[in-house]
C-alpha cells in the first residue's frame, strides 16, 4: 500500500514537473514577446515625437509663408499701380484671396488632419503621455 502511495505521489510529481516546465517555456515566450513589444513601443514613441516635431516645423513654415503672401496681397491691393497693372480677373482673384486670407490670418488657425482636433477628441495628440513609469509595471 505504501509503495502504491509513493508511486501515485511520484506520478503526480512528474505531471506537476511537466506542467511547470511547460509554464516556464510559456513564460519565456511571453517575456520575449513583451520585450519585442517594448522595443516596438519605444520606436513608435520616438517616431511620434519626430513626426510631431516635423508637423510643428511645417506648420510654422506654412504660417510664415501665409504671412508673406498676405503682405504681398495687401501691398498689391493698396498700390495704385497694382490695380492698373493687373487685369480685372486678377484683381477679383486677389481681392477674394485677401478677404479670405485676412480672416484666416487674424483668427487662430486650426489645421485639418486625420484626427479631428476641433472636436477635442479623447485621443488627440496633446493627450498622449510619454511617461515611461508605466513601463516598469
């Protein structure tokens, strides 16, 4: 009876060791996948940061060019020789541009993008946190 009891215990230990080995292998696979995902997350964060910097630079350049265009348009519309040198069609186009650009230049500009920022969406880029303290969890 003792031998049977020892044999049953030994078989149970073998099954538990086998389960433990599979669990350790699964843990190793999951940890490797987690490490891979952490690297991808780091690259994605860096890419988002780079793209945000590019966007800000492009928006600043666009605003600078719009200001230059606005000044040129205003100059052309104010100069007496400007109206004479330009055809009626060109004058109407310039006056339409001046009216539209002037309103856009005085009001804060909201750029359209893939994310509808005017709706203050919950996932707007300004809400993205780059805090890495959660990574340690």
